[in-house]
């Protein structure tokens, strides 16, 4: 087994030995020097809860790891610790919603989408309860291995009737999505970026609207359609591709369901652009296939490529290494786009 | 109107008998159904709806009602019978049971039926929902109770024990759970599928107020409900372990080799009604 040394352990290693990259459960996906905001979900939920007394916080022993502890500190009597029991967490959330409350229930995306799926399906989605499921470590944002890498959560929740599915890009979007999903009546699954969360979209005059895709930059050769952190990567790739005189547009699609079909069709209908869907998710059943299906049904047939995670159990390791290996780093995106353009 | 729907001059025995009869009539509509379970649980449901619970038949979502969560959704035929008897579901809908467009599907679903508070079918959900309901009622300062019925087979589900642990942790003394111990599961006797005894010891160790009664003895069931309701304010959830006899009230079904899904031949529904009618209480 490959040793995974923590950063702090490096001083104990021989001076001549190369420092190993870490697979620790890092709290942020921000790259070095990137602008960030701390715990945007926790702070936004506190603000929203000040005006909406129906909002409650619930977690399954991951309050500190989903930034919900900030809500818990602000509203201790509105914060429910349900123990490490995800089925209970979502069943009880359904019960609280049935009594008129708006529970925000947090855990890791793997546990909501895999372990508690039937509970969410039956007690929340089928009963159409007003529960907001907010889950950390979406896609490949943990180097801990498949147990914590939620590479199929979007496909699973897309398949669930009644469920709204959100994949936010950055701190600004999370801040704006929290009040938006609180006001939406019905079940919502939102991916969560926790800790020091990159701040990107403020430079684009962006504002989140539930169900709306937004064109963040225009370009005539490539159209990135992306969600979540892949929008950040697509924006970086678009900038980098300028040096190669490749002009790329970025359409950000934070609401995976319901999909903003009009915006996607309009963007894809513009002739001559290579459409590249980029998602932090397996290529099976996520945004890429959602867009592909839409285009096929509507008879819109641009050149089409998908960037996403492979249909395999991913490795443990350092995130930058893994993002390179699986093709979702900015560099990997640029290389693939250049290859496709020939 | 009164918040209590207890009918006038109708004995609890007669309520239970009526529930059994409604259930058999529904079973006859489809020629199938979990009739043996409906017959075994009729006394518990009669006690819940005509002795213990607070509700308004013409306003099933009245905020002040006690909540009844049917975790074992396949017992829907029994709950529909109770809801019909309680006047929450009109009599005439009985013959639509399990049919297309009916509000009475084979498995209980919250969005279909007045008085059905949760969607069952998938087993082991009810207690977790009940925990949330109880927390919510306490938040609202309501003294409404949450009743939840589940089957002994559901004790196999880990989620049930998550909820049992949680209800004690959160001191949910507004929760009254009833487990129907008829000792039969889909694959056979519970003792061979997954042994769950000693149930009293286990539940007491989990911090519950536990009573075990003959679930077909109306007097004892009533006393158990009364004692469970009296737990309110004492910081412990209540469990009533109801030992029941599948097919109760129809001797030839009681005697039939026990099955989770009991086979009743077409001509036997009328025989079952006749057998019930022989035991009709005043």
C-alpha cells in the first residue's frame, strides 16, 4: 500500500526524500492563492433563518464537516443532531417538513445518494416534502477514495421525481442558492462546497436563479456547458485557451434538474461551435447525458464532447493529481479541447 | 364540532368487528390482500381510532389531531377499514379498493388517501418519520401524539433501531409506537427469518417505556394505550408490543397454515364474512 504522508509529517522524513502529496481529507478545493470565502453555506443559512423561522438544521454527525455547525451555533435550539444515522436523518427530516418546517439536512453526498436513497425517495420525494438536502464532497472533491467520492449523486437524484438538483460553482453561488432553495417549496438536493470555498462568479456579474443557466462568457469556437466546480475550471480553461487563439464560451448550468432547456438549445443552436459538457461526475447519467438527450430529442446536432469522470472506482490520492489523471483539471481540459479541435 | 369522533353508543368490540368486516369486503373486491394481518390488527386500530386518538373526521389535516403513521404500508387494507369506520373515508369508496384511480391503493400512500399520513410499502420508514413528527410537534408546543404502527418483520431493518435509539435520545414522550407481533414474515416464521426476542428487554435497554399485551384483548389494549398516553411529560417514548393472531375473528383463517400473504379462494370471502357475522357483537 502506498503511504500517504500528511504535510506536517514531511519534516520527519529524510531531507533528501521527495515530499509526498497528501490524500488527507482537505477542507477546501481552492487552489493556492485563489480568492475564497469561509463556509458560505453556514453563513447564508444563518441569514436566511433570521427571516424564516421555519428553517431548521439537521445533520448525521457531520455538522462541522458540512459548515452546518455555524447555523448550530447561531440557532442551537433549531439544530438537530441525529447521530451517524442517515436513514433516520432523512426520515425525520420528512417528518419535520410534514409538520410545516423547512429542514436543511446535511451529510456527505455519498451517504445521502447511496445509503439513504430509498428514504429520500419514499419519505421526501414521493411525499413531496419541503426538505433541503445539502451534501458535501460532491464528485471528486475528496482524495479519500470511492467511499467518499460521490461520482454518481447527480444521476441518482436526477432520476428521482419531484427532486430539484443543484450543483453550485462557488461561494457566491452557494450564498445566493440558499435563500432560493429555501423559498422553493419542495425537495431539493444541493451539492455543497465547504470550508474555504473559491470565489469566482462575482467577476462575471453573476446571480443565481433556480432553474436558469447563465452565459458567463461568449466565444465562437467552443461552447463549454458546465456545472459546479467545472464551471470554474471551464472559465480557467477558456482564459488559457485564449493564448492558443481559441475562443471559448461558458454556459453555466447550476440547476441540473429542471434543466434550462431553452438556454441550452439556444446556445447549442449557434452553428460552428464545438460543444463540450464538463461535469464533476461520472459521464453516466449526469449533465453530459442530460444535454445530449435534449439535443437529440430536439434535432440539434453540434459537434459534441463530454468531460467527466470515468465509469470506474477512482483512486485515493491528492486531488490535483487525481483531477489531472481523470481529465477534469484545467490543464487536462485545455489539452483535450485542443486535441478535439485538431 | 367536537374534536373527538368517538361514535355514540357503539361498543369498541363492535368497532373492531366493523373494521374486520370492511377489510374482508375490500379483500373480496380484489380477491386478495393482506387480510390475515387486517384481522389481527383490527382490535389495535379500533382502540386507536375509537378510544385513544384525537381527530376530526371531516378535517383529516386538522392541526390539533393525533398523527397515525402506518409504517407497514401493506396493512393499508386495515387502516382504510378503520378510516371508513371513523368517517374519514366515505363508506362507498370501499368497493374501489385497489382499483385504477382509487384513493385506496393496495399499499398506503400519503398523497392518495385522507388520513394516510405517510407513504409506506418500503418497510422500516415509519419510526424515522415519526421521530421528525414528534420533534416538530414539540417545537410547535403541540400536545398531539404521534402513533405509529409497524410489523415485527420491520425489526429486521437497521433504520428501525436508528429511530428507536433516537426517540429515546430526544426524549420523545409524545411518541407511541405499536409493533404487531404476529410472528410471520414474507419468507416464513419470524423466529426462522430473524430472531428478535427478547423484545421487552431490548426495547427497555434502549430507553423506552415498554408494554406487552395480547393485541386481540380489547381491554388490555385499551389499558396499554392509556398507560402510553400517560407517559407524556415523562421523557420516554412508548412501545406497545401487541401479540396478535393472524386471521383473528375468522376461525378457518386463524387455523390456516400461517402465511405472510394468505391465500383466500374466491368462494371463501363469503365464508369469511359469514364466519365474522356469527361473532357479531352487539
